[in-house]
C-alpha cells in the first residue's frame, strides 16, 4: 500500500508543461450522467456540485489507472508505473481514490489513503474523486450477471465503501473549505 501510494505521489508532485496534458473527463458531466441513471441521489448531486465549485478545475497529473498490475518493482527496489493510457489532469487525489477502491478489501487501506489525501490538503477533491470512482465501479459490477463471482465478492464491498464515503461527502459539502480552490 505504501509503495503504491508513494509511486503515484511522486507523479502527483511532478509539474508537467502546461500544454502537455489535458483533463481526462468532465466531472460535472459524469456526475449529471450518474445522477440521471440513479447512482447519485439529488442530495449526492448537490453535494458533489458544491464540492466541485470549491475544488476548481482539474489540475493535478494522475496516472488514472493505478492497478497493482500497472506497477512494477525495479531492480533498484523503486516502483514504476506502466500503462499510461488514462494519464491526464484530474482533481487532486484521483489515483488515491482509485487505490482506495481497488484495495477496499485490504484492512486499513481506505484509512491510509484518506489520511494521505487529507494531509496533502485535498480532502474535498479526494471525496469527489472517491464518489466518481465508486459509482463507476458500482455500475461496472452491476452489469455483471447476478451470480458472477466478482459481482458477489466486490459489490458488497463497493456498496459499504460508498455508504461511508457518502456520509463523509455530505458532511464535507456542508462545511466551508479551509483551502481555497486552485486556479
């Protein structure tokens, strides 16, 4: 967990040329789409919109697909990322949200990742990313046949993670941001 967070953290600290990368998707459009098909309630949508206003535009470079299979340990002992097809600008903490969801069954992983995002001062952006990633994962797993082993194993974990994240999101949307939006 620490190695994965470390390798994506180094990427997040890199400042690419301004024209080198673009936003990967539009958060507002994705939220509206997931709201329209029932993955977000009206309260969720309002909370996410409020958080997006506070967060500003996507500006942090993220890998976009930090699956454990997209990481390799080098002979030096350092870790490197592979498969850069989804790399681009996101709200801060997208990769951390992905790691949190991917490792949701790993004891302590969600708290570890959430603490990293909070210490970096990006809790609001992390929560928006977490909501977007969890809703996408929920959609993917609900499309599997009802008796599919992956659906049976992962959907309860994803739903429990969403219940915790939703509670945090709604609470955070009700408070004022302590960190001004960048941009």
